[in-house]
């Protein structure tokens, strides 16, 4: 291996690593606020890429129908629960309508605009909006009533949601894979390394998102409220911070990050309905490196995973997944030795 | 437990009958698969239902068992009856490695590690030339004994279900034994279990290992039944499905494993045909149904389908067969007046907060010492420092002439220091008798294997005799067979004292034993304490009820804001202006 191959591999690894970093951050975010280990994070990635691919062909993406069904279900649950709880039908109705409003507007916009073949960036914004709308709905339907369950039960629920979303992906997108057009076809050469416009976009977007998340959690009241929920749910609730709202907001952010990652990864690889799982899990391995609690830890972990993967692919391409996922064991060993004691009563 | 066992014996009787019935071969094959899957789920019942841990990697362990026998029988011509044990050995090694790495950390790291491990094993099997890549290995021989083919059809059915039933009986035996009670205590957090002298880490690894071995046996059977192995049966999807089977059937019940395996297998077969026909294209749409069903079950029926049946069944009391059992051996107690405990300047800091500030006092044999002080004075923290539940920032604890400063709580418990908890910690779904028997854990030695084989009966009888004796000693003889979770607060606290007494302690530490007790119950408690003192027991007591404290204690230690305010006889403390000020405030 000479320097030029090494630098190409390094660039490749860092590029993928940037996307794993986003997913790893989303995983940490969701876990710290809701204690949900969100296995289906990767499904949002596939949904994002495939929604854009469908819009590219001028068809209404299947996600729209799924979104309508899911929002209908969420609204119904909201209606029944509020009605039972408060006894006021009008209040329950308004809560249900609130649940419906964003998904329905997005869906209508998608149905109207799909045949118009708008430029790529409009379709991208629309795809992100559609997939982002899934976040709060998934939380509402699958997790909200289990808020006080143990992390173990929530993890099993996550696996159930992952199964359901993968199957629904197959139902609504079909088994065919898609590759999206590049957002920017410009190419740059830096010595031996050819930098594509897409790579530049991946770096810039990832960096921008990470900085935005940092600002949100450090500088805004809402972000601080989420952090409070992460530390102590009951305490936060007593301060007037609703755990329902926090959960839905967190899932909204997770879905947004997932959808954006889907758009970023779409032009570099062919995406199938079930591709998200492995991509998401690699973000996950990164998050585990940070102990599911540290954002910088997850970021470094993601870059490490990306680089290991690209070098692994070069040396033993058939075994690159084996290498990446076996990596979890030594990582956990180090964490276990460092922590030294087991957590009490959790 | 008795009911579950009755059902298992009924099933055992049914197996030869089913084998002789003129059922179509298709249904025999289905039953064979169900038996294999149930064997894997049985491991999950122990791991997830009882132990509160979980694994998505059981399919990978099935794969280890299957590939080991496939490769060895094809390449070396070894007998499958030998390769079974090679497979079990390899499974054990991998389970111990994965378990030892993850089980010191909080509970969700094990499932995460098993996801990663399951994935990497899947890709490894799918890419190794020696294992035939994704095509797998073909042409395995069916199992046979003395030339008779027992690897197919009805004979294989008998073999599989016999192994399953044997596994179920072994599991039920295990759960009703010394190690079984230790395993059942894992779910409630490690503090109580460790205080009873149980190494929770060791038992967590043990149940993960047992679950993996069950899966490995299933893999060995599966390989020789299908006569081919390929990675798809051992991937993460299958690992998740095994967990689904166990959870939907009822992960807390041995029968849940069998019901869940049957249900999912039949549903899976049906949906794999019906859904693509309905939708019009092929594909594994059944995962949608499974995923949704999983969420619904966890929401509305978290204990699974079998819990509906189990709730209806009567719960006969345990057969009392221990009247003639030999008493457990006891330790030598300190002589009256001997120094039992010396606390020397122990200190605990949580960051900048000093919760316990250089506390020192002594306790002599046969005395009751009360540790009192206003709320937040650091009494319970002091307790946790003495018993080793918390590590000390500085200071020393000496117990019967031995330095126990840095011993973990389970070692301290083994030396004869037993405790109760401010918030009662018990196993709600075990009877009072069984909960109390947990206290005698350190006084026995029967292990997992002897418990599974039921060669531990004599020791069990000695445990039960001791538990009954201790319960009667504190006036709880009427509650033996009641479920601990059904007790009200007072009896729960008394049960904790009986459990502590079962450790055969030389020093008893009681953390607010009178909290939540009614007046009459408090009188009885005072009586019990004095009676124990009369028998030579040394007691350290944290308590808020001043009447009780003043009545029973020989010596009082008063704490305020983590520091030692004063100590002395009850009369001196009652007269002390400083104590009055601490409790009631001062006039200005």
C-alpha cells in the first residue's frame, strides 16, 4: 500500500465516518433523553434516500401513504387517550388534529408536487420533511405509553419497530435498489486524492449539523429542557417539562438526522429498503464507543469506524462487516475495565 | 412451580402417544421445528424472564453448534455424538467471552454486544470458504444409534422433545434451589443479592452460558435434521425472532417458550405464504406483523400469552418434607462483651459533598447500638459503608479483629454480618419461605449442575428448615407459603429480618425496621429485638421511632449533617441539649 492508496482510503473512511457520526449522535441523543436504544435509526436513512429516489421518478413516494396511515393512527390514539383522561371531547379533538396537521400538509404537498418534477433541492427538502414527520409519530405510537418501562423492554420494542419499519419499507418501496443523483458534480484534486463535490457536501452538512446540535443543547432553553429530561425524567416533569413532548421532539430530531444522512449517502451507494439497518448499526457502534452518553466520544468513534471499515474493505473486502462489528467487543472490554463497577438498580 | 412441573410431566406422557398417532409427516416435521425453537427459547426464559438480561444472539449460538458438527462430521468423519460436545465447548468459550466483557456494565450492553456478535458471526459464516460461504455445508448425515436412523420423522420427534422436556425439568429444578434463588434475585438490582453473599456477576455469566448451551444443542439437532447448514438460519433476524417467541409466549414461564415457539413457527409459515399472495409480490412481509405484534404484546400483555393460563392455575403450597432435616452448621459467636465492630473515622464524599464525616464508634457483643439523627444525617450511608455496599473515601472498619475496610459486601456477608434495607428489597414472586431461604445462601454449596439434577435435596431441606425456624422465631410462622409481594409493609420488614437471621449472623444491621409498622407490630418488633439480644446477638439499628430506640438500645450514636454529634446511653442522649437542638431546633 502506498501513500496515495492510503490517503484515498482515509478520505473514504472519513466520509463514511461523517455519516456514522451523525447517526451515532442521534443514537446518543435518543438514548440520553428517552432511554430508548433506537435500533430503527437506520430505517430513516433508507426512507430518506428512497423517498427522494421515488420523487426523482415522478411518482408519489410510498412513504407518503405510510405517513398518512401512521398519523391517522397516532391521532386516533391521542383522541382516545385524551378523551379518557380529561373527559373533554373538544380538547381531545384538538390534540388529535394537532397530531395530524404537519404530516397531512407534508403529504398533500408531496402528492401535488410529485408529478411536477421540481428541481433536486426542492425534492430533497420535501423528502426530509416527509421522513422527519415520522419521528414524533413513531414515538407517539410505539414508545409513549411505555415511557416508564425499563431500557430492556424499550430495546425489545425498538427491535419490533425495526422489524415493522423494514417490512413496511419493502411494502412501500419494493425490493429494488436506487442510487440518487449527486448534488454537486464538481471534482477537486488534492495531490493523489480526488475530492468529489458530494464528499464536500457530506463534510459540510455533517459539520453544520453537529455545530447546530451543540448550539441547541448549550444555548437554547428547549435544548436545556431536553438535557434536563435526560438527567431526571421525574424531576424535569415537576419543572413543567413534559416527557411526552421531550420524547417526540427527540425523535423528530433523530428522524431529521436520519433523513439527511439518507440524502447524503444516496448518491454514493445503492440504497435498498433494508440498507439502513447496517448503516444505522455502524453509527450505533460509534455511539457505544462513547458509552451511549458522550457526543464527542460518538464523533471520534464514528470516524474510527469509518476508517477501519474502508481499510478493512481494502485488505479483506469480504470480512469488512465482520471486522467492524467484532470491534464492539474490545471497545466494550475497555469500557468495562474502565468503569469497574456495575450500575445499581437500573 | 409445581403446576409447571405437572404440565411438563403431562407433556412427557403425551410425546410417545403423539409419535404413534397417524399424523401426517408434515405435522411431525412442524413439531420437530417447534421443539428445536422451544429449546432455544428455554434458554431465553432463564436469561430474560428470570434473570432480566437479554440476548439477540441466540441464533448465533445455534449456528456455532450447527456449523461445528457440520464441519467436523463432513471433514473429519467424527461421530455426531462427539461433535455435540465440541460444539458445546466452542459455544461455552464464546458465551463466556461475550458475557465476561459486557456483564459488568449495565444491562443493555449485553443485548447490544450480542447484536454485534450475531452480525459478525453471520458475515463470517457467509464469507469463509471452509464453511461453504452463503451456500453453507451440504450432505450431513442423519443421527443414528447402532445403525438405526433416529434423525428424521417420528424418532427425531421423540429425541427432540425428550431433550426439550429434560431441559425444562432441569430448568425448573434449578429455579427452585440455592443457585436458582440467587438467579431470581438478579432482576431486582445487585445490592440485595450481594448483601446475601451472592456474586451477581458470576450468576449473570452463568445464565448467559446456560442459555447459549441450550441454543447450541438445538443447533446440533437442527444441522442433522436438515442435513445442511447455511448462514440464513443463524442471522440476526432469527436471533430476534427467538426473542419474539419467548416474549410472546411468556418469557417468565417455561411453558411460554413452548407456546411461543409453536405460535410463531405456525404463524410464520402461514404469513410467508399468505402475505405475498395478498400483496402480489414475494418478500418477507411477515416481519411487519411480528414487529407490530411485539410492540402490542409488550404494551398490553407484557408477561406473554402463558400468563393468561398461569393466572388461572391454583398455587399449591410447598410440600413440607424438611422436619427431620439436619440443622445447618453455625459459626462460633463472639463471647458476651467482646469487641465486634470498630468503626474508625470512616468518611464518604460524593464530589464536594461530605455525606459521612469521620464517624467512629464501637459495638460490643450482646449490645444493641442505635444510630440516630435527623433525616439526611448520613445514617443509611454509614450503614452502606460498614456493610461494603458503598466504598469508603477514607477510614477503617474492623469486624471481629479483621480489617474489612475494602471488602465487597458479599465477602462481608460471608463473615457473618447481615443486614436489612431501608426500602424492602425482596423477590415478590417467591414465597416468604423461599425469600428467607435466600438468606442462608452462604451456608450451602450446591451448584447449578447438582440443582438441575436434583441431587441437592438434603441441602434444600436443611435450608427450608432453617428458613421456617427463623420465620417462626420472629412470629411469622403463618406466612410461610404466602407470596412475598402480597405482604403488607410490616410483615415485609419482619421477613427481611428473618432473611438476615438466616445468614447466621454475629452482627445484625437493621435499617429502619419499624418504618411503616403499626403500634402493635412495633411492640412485637421490640420484643423480637430483645429476644435476639438475649440470645447473644449484637445489633446495630438505624431508627426514627424514639420510643423504640430508647427502649431497646444500650448505647446511642447521634449523627447530624454527616458528623458525629454525640454518643452515650439513652438517658444521657435524652438529656443532651445538643441532641434536642438537632432534632427540634434552638430558640433564638
